[in-house]
C-alpha cells in the first residue's frame, strides 16, 4: 500500500473512531482528527466523562460494527453560512468556531492548525464560500478528505492511548481528550509497531531514571524541574568533565555569566522580539528594572566579546560555558529530562571569527561532533541543514553573508561524507543552522544537538573586532552545542543504552559481591587495586567508582540487584578466589577469572 492510500486509510479510521464515539456518547463535541505518524488522533469533548483504557474495548467494538457495515464515505459541499448553522444546530461549537474563521479568511485557521488537522483549508488566500463535508452512515464531519471508498476498506487498527490537549494548543482554551489510534495495512506491521512500543516503555528514561536512582520529579518542586540524585549527578558531571577537557584541548576558553539579566540586554540582542513568552521574569526592582532568568547564553557571551575588544589576530575566539538555563514550556509538553523547564545545563559555545575562517572552523566542528559521539556510543545520526528561502525573503541581514555561511556549511558536510538533508525556509531568524538528528526509542526523529551560524545579532548588538586595516568589522558567530543540554543528552543516552551506560560513564562502574565473610580481608586488597587504578580515557584522571556488597544475603540476590542497577562490572569474590589471588569478573559478555595483579589493566580496557 502506497503512502497516499495509507494516509486515506488512517484518515478514514479517524472518522470511524469519531463515529463510534458519537454512537456511544451522542452529546460528544468534536475538534479535529488528523493523520499522524503511525496512525491518527481525534480531539473530543465529552463533558464530565473522561475516556479511559477501560472504554477502549467498547469503542473498538463499535468501530468494528461500522467497518462491517461497509458504509460509503460520501462527499458533498455546503455553503459556509449553511455549514455554520449545521454546526450550531448539532451542538458542535468547535466546528462552528473553525467555520467562522474560515468564513472570515481561509488562511486564519491555517495559522493555528496544520492543514492535515483542519482538513478544510482551501487553496489560495481568499475567504471561503463553501466547505467540504464527508458522511458515513449517520455521521457527518467537516473534512476535505481523502477517504477510502467505504468503511470496510481499511487495514488493521488499535486504540493506543488518550491524553489531554488544549483546543488549538492554547492553555486559554478548553481542554479536550485526544484519542490516539495506530493503523497499518497489515497485522504484521501493527504487531511490529506494538513490539516497538513495548520496547520504548522498557527504555523510557523516565521509568529507568526512577529504577536506577538517577533522577526524580517532585510535585513540591514543580513540573519540568527534575532533581538529579547522586548517581544521576555523577553521570552529568562526567559528561561535563569530558566536554570541558576536550574543548580546552581545542582552544576553547571557559567563562561564567549570571543567571539573572535585565530586559535591556534581550532588547538589544533581539531575543525580546522572538522569545519573551518562553522566559521567566521578575517584578521590576526599586529602580524600575525588569529582570529575566536566563534562557540562553548568546547575549551574555556577546557582552564578554565586546569587553575583550579583540583584533583579527585574536580570532577565532572560542568561548564556552556550562550554564543552567530556564525556559517556560507548556506543562503538556514536558518529558522528564528530554523536555524540561530547568535547570537546562547547556553545553554551550560561541565561536567568533572572520568570514574567511568559517569553513575551516566548521570542518573542525564536524570532526569534533564525530569524535564525541563515537565515545558516547551515539550511532545512526544524521544532520538536518536548515536554510533560508531567498525567494521568499524570510531572512534578515546581509544576503551575501547568508549565502556564504549556507554554502560553507554545505561544503563542509559534502567534504565530511556525513549524511544530511537540506531543508529550505527553516533557518533561524539570525542565520542557517545544522541540527543533529536521531531516531528516538519511539522511532520518531528527534534533535539531540545544534550548530547555528549567526549573521544578524553581532551587527544588531554592535559587537566588532578590528581588522588588519584598523577598521571595525562584525564577526561571524557559530553557536555550538555538541551535547545540547547535558540533562537532555543523558535522557537520550538512557534510552539508547537501556540504562547500560558505557563503562567510563556508569555512575557505579564496579560492585564487589562477597560470597561470605571469610573474604573481607581479601576484598580490602581488591579495593586498594581499584583505588590505585586511574582511567586515562576518555576522561583523564578518572578514578574507578565502586562499592562493596558484603551483606548476609545469597550471591544470587546480590547479582540480581547489581544487574537490575545496570552495573557494568561485578566482581564476585569467594574463598577460592582469595586462595588463588584472583577474582571472578562478571559483565554483560559473560564471566571470567582475572588475577588481582591484572585487574587494573583489565578495567582500563573496558
């Protein structure tokens, strides 16, 4: 089945689902029901009744009746005023609102809803005279289509979940119930998808974060504000140490800037025009100054550059900071460490350079990304190059600089051989950007890091360097964040590894498990070896993180608990090991005997 047919099938199933809900709850009020990846959803208002998984069987049974009836999908058009009356008479206020918007302007709704969600956006900008409807059985819905011929022409489906969703995405509007369904052409495809869903549940970093004592979220602290436990903080600290070590070796200089900044800075940088709704603010102080909690580092680093007043001889200048940022995100979008409000500890750098240094710096940057991701075990990633659409004119600043920067990034990507896709009309307001993309555990595309070239802000803020002729020039700035936010990167690593971090990164690398108390003196010898072992790669001067489990419990229970905590190396110590000056080393690859004299070297090779 081709993509067009699958889309029509999923769209039809959205209508069948709404039709089934309408049979069970005749007072149901409907919003929109678009096709999404792997299926569809429908936004529904059932008043006081809240749909739960207990209702799914009833709804699916009713859907099957509709499918068995092979109801034709009948298309017809209706004058817009007649359609508004239809919505009002049938108690469909959400449809009425959409129709009124369409009457005013065919493009008004498009600003709020994706065309697939609305399904009624006409070509062109003119206000609409007629709108499209589809009917199956007794159910009539505002819809552009397409659909299959009748309700019997669909594949296989399953209702998956229900979630809250504000009407048109605004917290000011009523909250509806978003009912999701999966839909595929064959049972085999559906089974594969359901298997992937189960794997995703097992690897969900929110669940593993709790199970492995890495982080938790307290209602007393607030949504989107995770607290890292000692084991989670150790992972974050190790990632931060790695990045600082590697950046300083490449000529980056670390600075520190305040978390609180007055509004004037964001007005100067232009962020106030684009970002204020995502920023936390304070009440004005006694002098009338309004302050914001820092959501990004860029303007602050530009202030440092301005203070240093470099010449062309000092460029490129690379400034880095691991700063805790705070951003307002809608509560419904918050997802553990992946999407949070703070502290978002950004692995942030800004590189200031001349125009002719851009290609060389970007080439080095791609090599840096590749090096770090190999160490961290991040594989199967690709780049998404977001470019301006010069024909539409959706860019600000010097067109030639934009072209130069865009071509430099593309040239570096081509030379590197790294996989990438280029997309026009997605550039940031200040320059082209490059995102690092992966497939998350749900099989969906997600960004883990970004690089952006800033054409506009240095000129807007008036930050300059002195060129060889003594003239002031605006620098080109590359924003780089190889790990993005450390917390977010942790979340991805937890899911990618299933909690089995690489040995160098594991919060507890080694656990000593005793068989009985007769070996405790020998365990002390082993601990001396561990304390004397220093891992030089990838984090230099990194001591082994270990613990001892000498409880009066069975060895089987100790092994089970250590494995549940995803500890990469378990050292099993019994009387015979003591007698032979060796230890049983248990890893994911199996178990082997290692002499105590070779234990340090063995661990360095992990």
